[in-house]
C-alpha cells in the first residue's frame, strides 16, 4: 500500500512515516496542499492522509481539488475535534476523519478499512483524470 501524507508539519509527517513503515506501508510526503496535488498526479497513491490546518491552500481546499481529479480515499487527520469540522471535511470529499493524536494501531486499522471499502466498491483502487 502506498500512502501520501499531506501535512505542513515535518515532525508529524516523520512520525506517520515511522508508524506506517512498521506495517510495511510505503509513505510519500507533501508539505502543502499544492505539493500534495502535484504528488497525487505524479505518484497515484492508494490512500491520502490529509491535515486540515495548512497555510495557503488548507485541507478543505486540497480535498476538494483532489476530488476533481481522482477518487483516491482521503483520511483527514486533524487536531480539530469538532462535529462541524468533521461534517465540513466529509462534505468536501473526505472518506473518513481521525483526531490527532491517534495510535498507530487505530490509524493502520482505518487505512486497511479504507482499502477494503475501495476494493469492494470499485474492484480496484482508484483512477486519476489528468
């Protein structure tokens, strides 16, 4: 499984890389919404983990723009713990939402669940329109 982490916090992306690689998941990183969109187009990840609070292009905008080009599952991982925030993120096109901090076991379970749901729905992972 290849996961793209889009988060402007290098410490967070490194922590996620360490956690996910221990489960044999390949991790790519992007430190802004713009960089994340470029990575989605180039590397066609299986799942995207997206932070909401980023400068310039925030996570809501990034999520909407990703949805314009592909149906890759998006897991929001945010410090914001508010029902309205969750609803807005899901309305923007996210598939699921977790609040930071999250344990490695829970994160991995969510990623595997998204993978299963995507395979059942499409018969494969996803497609990108360029």
